[in-house]
C-alpha cells in the first residue's frame, strides 16, 4: 500500500485525558502505528492506550504543573506547535479540536490533512458567551486584556487554517462552520464509535430516562431535569462538572445523580433506559450514537450533529425548541412509541470505527495519488 511507504506524523492539540478527539487519534494511530504523535502536553498516566506510541511533546511539557493546567497555556500553544520540526515527513495529519494542531509548519511538498472537530468556539461564534461565563473569574485587568488576546488568537487561527491542504470535518454541521470561519471546503468523515462494544438488551426498558455528559451550561441538562420534574418521570444523570450544585438544587424527587460511572455501568444504563435525553447542540454527539448502538432511542434537540446521527421516528424523536414544554412533549411521544431495536442499532452502525478507518485510508490514498 502506498500509504505504508511514506513517512507519516500525527499532530494532536494535547494528550491529557481520553475524550472524543482522543478516540479519533487512537484510530489514526491504529491506521499508522509507526507514525510519531506530536502534541503540546502528554499525561501518560491518564492515557495507557498510548503507552507504546512514539509521543513527542513540546517544550511546554517541561514547565512544572503545566500538564495539569494545560488550558492556561492556550495562548502559548501556537508557538509550541510551530516549533515541531516536521521536515522528515511526507504526510502530516493534524487532529484538531482547540485549533492549535493545524498550525504546524510543513515543507511545500508535505501533504497536510486536518481532521477538524470544530473551529474553536471561544475564538469564533462562542467568544462573547465565553467572556460572559467567565466574567466573574476575571479581575478588571484581565477583562480588558482577554478580548485583545482572543483577537490575536483569532488572527493566528485563521492564518493557521491556510497551512492545511485538505480539511476533514466530523459532521456536516462542522463543515459549514469551517466554510464560514476559514473559507475552506471540507469532506465529512464521521468520527469512530466502537459500536460493537454496545449491545441491546433482550429485556424491556426500565422506567427511567438518561442524560450523560459533563455538567456544563451548553449541555442544557437543566431542560432535562425540569422536564422530568414537570412530567414526574424518572431521570438518571451521569457525569460531573461545575453545574452540579445548581442542577441538584433544581432537581425534583424523580431525578438521581450518579456522578462518574465505569464504562461497564454506563453500557448497562444505555441498554436499560427508556431513552437518552440529548437537549444540547453538539458538533457530533458520541453519546447519542452509543445509546443507539445499545438499541435505545434518543430524544434530541433538532440542531447540530444530532440531525445527522438520529433518524427521526426510527432511532429517535426531535424537539424543535430548547424549552421545557417542547422537550416534555417529545418525551411523552417517545414513551408512547413502539421502537424497533434492530432498526436503531443499524442506524448506529454507520458510525463504526471500521467505516472511519476505511474512509480515512481511502481519502489519504486519493490525495497522495494526486500529489
């Protein structure tokens, strides 16, 4: 295979915890096992799956305590990423969520493909919301300086996008944002989901709805809790985050918080629940696919990646407005409907890791042959 004859490097923003972006990197590492991984920070104790990988970190790694507080160093990451010497490589694949990884500097003849999870929201359409949410954390000087810093980062981010030869987007939703902010076309390759790790139950669903994710504002778990309160239905909330105290305060007697649970317990809850409540706008939305792979439907807000991962009336139901009444109505419709597990699982299989690897290799081969 042509791709095995070339020298490949993988670039990742930072390797500190395992999330959606790291799942993509792991799949890329499995496709190109000999490719070194360049990243700003690496916490191997949190990522044993990369123990055998050739991980090369930036000079920021040497700063005491920086690995645990890597987000504070975001303004310094562009320079750190630009310091990577990639002159020996023929193909560079950057896996970029914060936006820094795509800013590497390559030779003119090197093919640079960026798998973009999203143009950084804090720099673009979410910049004003970011400043509002963190306003109380800043002193008066920071409130004056941070907008200026965001402006500088925005300029760098736009310039960095021009260094990419081809963009891959993780959804049509993200593809439109790439076009908007970078003025670049992109090809959609959905991120990998280990659908075979999930399986439907032979038993009937138990009498509770499920909400899974970090307890942060944009996830809109407040809607799920308030809808459960109004209908008097059981809701189990899985996840931790800064909104936990506020969400617990508004929860009625039918709402339970489970904090962080093991993968085994989460898979069981996916199989058992009546449906997953997905009230947020996500770029893709991993949990919505995982619950479908478990044979259970999704009650989702009609926006973002859910419009691509959920088949209405086959694997889930949409609600049109992010309001309690709109969600409550959808929950009632989901409860009244008879769902076909095989149909739900089949929809999830479109996003299996096998398809991701096949599509990535096909794209790489095609672009290498054109060069």
